[in-house]
């Protein structure tokens, strides 16, 4: 009898234990789920806080770029700020080629040019992208976030091969303003996790829209400045640029102890061309001289039309012997040139050139160097006149 009464008692205990175990297990699962949910919520909070901080930083950057008044400084400011506050070490702006040509950035580069003898040159803050490449990679003006970007996109940074860093991830943000394509904001990192496909791009897109507007405004100002500094006939710089650039180059030359040469050029018997063939023929000759100078200068040389039939060439980092080689080259090219006036008439022209080189000539100012080159030209012209009279 006792044995029969014990079995139901044990069955009740087993049932209670099973219920307890089930409840315990369910509670444990709930605790695990709550902990996972807490971790997820914490992660979302951190992500939201991080994105809010990022947006605030982008707003600060946007405020900074609104205050910049030229493209080089604008791009350099972006490079600096992205590196310091966003840990993005590689950044620049690639303008569409036709936009860059009209940007006035060439003149800005002259003002800020780097010593060509320096062994390491920093990557340019402003580069270019062709219309075809832009349409190929950004047909809908949509941002591209990628790991191991194509070489054609890496080339937008224009690093020298020996100094090019490894680029493991990148983001390319089209710059589009008022239905006009401006270029691309390029961001890159050696960290493959810095830019991950699928991540939100709204912050950099906002930056890109504001940047495009700022660049477009700068372009309008730069185009006006370019017109003011360009001779409309020869497309060379005008005399105003000589007054702006020569003092800067002279200061660099004296400070860093490198030579600076200045060439003053005058066309021989140019008045007789105007008198005999008309001013239209004279303009053709001036245009030919402008093309000759522009097409045969080195990267750091500056050619300009001083006025009338006088031209000037500024040769930084160039000693007297090297400058004389340049003069010989131009005089030979001029002598070989032929200007077709009409079907029956073609002209040739010759030029005279005066040279002054610092520090061979002990000038104490850019103005003195200019006067020395002008005097050298006058003496050469006088010698030619005297020789022709004999």
C-alpha cells in the first residue's frame, strides 16, 4: 500500500520540477533577449550620437568653406579638415576639364607655386576629370562608396607614383549645382573599413551640394579675374600680371637664393607690317607670337603681353645661361614662322630680346630687375639699328 501511495507523490514532484525548469529556461531566454535588446539599443544610441557628431562636424566644415574665396584654398581647407576631424587622410576635388580650364586656378597656382627642386610634392588639392569618365562612373550623379576602387578613379587624386599611398576604400561624391555638373569630391583611406558600400551618404551629399554652390560662385569671380588679367588678342597674361607676379617671384628668389631671369621681347620693324599690310595682319603676327610663347614655356615660366608689340617672360629658377638658351630658341622659332595674310601674301617676323638675371644683376627690387631687362632690350635694338645703317 505504501509503495502505491509514493508513486503519485513523486509524479507531482517531477511535474513541478519540469514546470520550474521550463519557467526558469523561459526567464533565462527573456533575460538573454533583454540583454541583446539592450546592447542593440545601446549600439543604435552610439550610432545616432556618432552620426549627430558627424553631422555637426560637417556643418562646421560647411561654414568654413563658405568663407573661402578661391578654389585652391577651398580644396586645401577641405583636405586639412577632413584629415584632422574625420580621419580621412586622402581628399581632393576633381573638376570637369572644361570647368577647370575656366576656373582661373592656373593663375592661383602661379601665386602659390612650389619650388620645382623640392623632392616631394604634395598631391594637388584640385585635379580634373574628363566628361567621358564622369558619365561612365556617375551617370545619375549618384555617390559611389567602394572598396578597392578602380584605377581610373584612384588616378583622380594624381599622386606621384613613388609617393602614392595604398587606397583600400573610397567615396566619390558628384558636385552638381543648378543642373550643372561641376566635378567630384574624392575621399579615400588606406583603411578598408573607412568607406563601406551600403553605408549612408547623406552627410557628404549635403556637403557636396554646398561645395558645388560655393565652387560655382568662385568660378564666376575667377572668370572675371581671368578676363581682367588676360590679353584678349594673344590669350597671354597682360601687364597687370607682371605687376602682381614679378614682386612675388623676386621675393622668393632673394629669400631662397635661387636665380630669377626676366626677358623683355620686342618685334623688329613691327610698324612696317601694320603700315604695309594693315592692322589685321599685325594682329595675326601678335597672335602668332602669343602662341609661340605659350606653347614653348615650361610649367613654372610665365609669358605675357606687356603692351603693343612687347612681350615679357618670367623665368623662375633660371640662371643667365639657361635664359639665353630660351632666347635663342624663341628667336629661331620666330625666324621660321610664316603668317599667311591672304592667298598671295605671307609674312615672317623677327624679335629682339633683353635679359636681366638676379642675382647676377644686383637688383634690390623687382622694379630694378624690370628696368635692367628693359635697358638691355633697348641697347640690343639700338645696336641693330646702327648695324643696319652701315
